[in-house]
C-alpha cells in the first residue's frame, strides 16, 4: 500500500513508494517489527524506516526510526528524550560503525544510561543556585547538581517521552520530527513551552538538528543535543584531533558556574585554534574536572549557521564538522565515562539568565525560539 507522508513546510502529503511490514529476528531480540518505506530513486534506497522493539516502557512499545542516505550513513533514534541511538558512518575503506555512545539495550536509556545522545532542556547546562529573576519575579528551579540546576532538572527533556509530530522523505533527504509540551511549572520553569526537534539526514552527509519552541508566558529556553562522539567506534577519544573556531571562553568556578568574564584561550590548554589531539593537554587541566568541560564563545547573530568545530580520527579517516546558529559550544570529553566520547554541545552560555551581558535565553509569547546545528561527516 502507498504510505502518506507529510512534507515539512506544508504542501499537504505525498505517497512514497510502498510501505512493508516485515518480521525479523536477531540475537537476543525476537519479534522485532519494522516498517520500511522503499523509494524508486537511488536504487530503491529505504531512506526512512521504523522498527518496533518488543521492549515495553511505560506501557508503550518502543519505536525506533532509521534514516539512511545514498552514501551509507544511517541515523537511528527513539522518542525517549528525542534520543539518537546510533549514527553509523563509513570509514575510509567503507567499514561502517556507530560513532556515538549507546547502551547495549534500549531499556538502559530510561534506567539512567550516562552517555545518552538526548535533547537537553528546558535549559541546557547550569543555572546558578537554581534560581533566576525574570521581569522582576524570582523563579526557583529543581536543584539537581548540589545547590545548582543542571540540564533542565531531575526530569529534563532528556528524561521524558516525546511524541512523533512529522516524518518525511523528499529529494535527497529524510527526516523525523519529535514534539514535547513542557507544562507550566515543570522543574520550576514558568510557562507552557511547546518544542519540536527535527532530525534530517541528507545525501551531503549532513545530520541536521533543528529546534523550535513557543511559549504562552515569558520563560527561558536553551536546547542542545548531548551526543558523545567517538569517530573510532571504540576506545577513548584522546587520539581525536579537534579544531575550534573560538578564541574565547567563559571561565567558571569549581561548580562550573561562569564568573561572568570572557577570556582568551590563546596559548592555554584550551586553545584549539590550531588542530591538536584532545589528549595533548587534557591532563594539565584542573584535577576536579578530569578533562575538558568548558564553554567556548563564538558569537554570531543567531540566524546563519557558521563552522565552529572540526573533529577528526586519523586512524579511520572519519571526520565531522559542526555548523551552528548558537553563540557557544560546550566541549566535554566524557570525563565521567573515561573519555570514551566527546560532546560538542551547541548552546547559549551557561547561567545566561543570570548574566545580563551574555546572549539572552529569554523567550516571550509570540516569539519563536529556533536553533539549527549541522553535523557534517567526512572521510579522507
């Protein structure tokens, strides 16, 4: 039967090829079901597929999307936390591997897996003393990191079920859009916030992540994707080469709350303006950090995506560029995971709501929050 797929940006719906329901098995999994949309272009490439896992969470069967492109890239994800479960990328010889951290079983995500590639919100990173003033009123948030608020609280956007809002295939791209409604007062935040995240994969080897949000009361919002990348597919990331466009960063105290200063990285262990291995100066950083966990300052107008980072694994030839509309990037070397992955979290600056000279994270009724980041994969 033909499948009706609604295209992003309006235009009603279109039918793409055939949708087939197929029962398959694999070691340790029985009764796995997937829905496959076959395409007439690119040798009948199945650009969008859904897999139904027998795992039941909160009374629901887990559905996992699979996006594919013509070059062998594959992106998978689930509604829990709008989480990416795999980003499969070929190396220079064509060997394919997952380049983000993921647990052995899907159940581990809602059991608290510490390396999930989830969407973080309502506000990513830290808010000092779990409070802020907005239009003269103080709001108190969940303090889940000592006295402070981290990554949206105990039940942030990475710990809730998102609902499927849209999916589609068109031209050289396929996409899935998740939606979540964060109620007024959730984790202490004001206003009902309606957010979406769209994951799109193109034949240009771009994984595009687009966030949008609208509120009915003045609130704050700062979303990011917390994927832990390992372009080797295993081991630690000390041997990954990194270049960052940023020449400045926001110094922080022992609790990683910014002091308010913006300081140059030049000539310090934080300087990646010339490509170097992550492990070159990692052990020279403050012992309480255990590695990199720093916010880099890029600036920008928030409208055009700019190249802010390049990550490369020399052994496999895999590389990744990061383009974003965000003014900052948190470099985190997975210090609590033995440096097995590196996060390049595009975002506004930590504690921006309490730092008036930082780019604002305030969203008012009638405004649209929009942020776009592209992870562009390369081989050499």
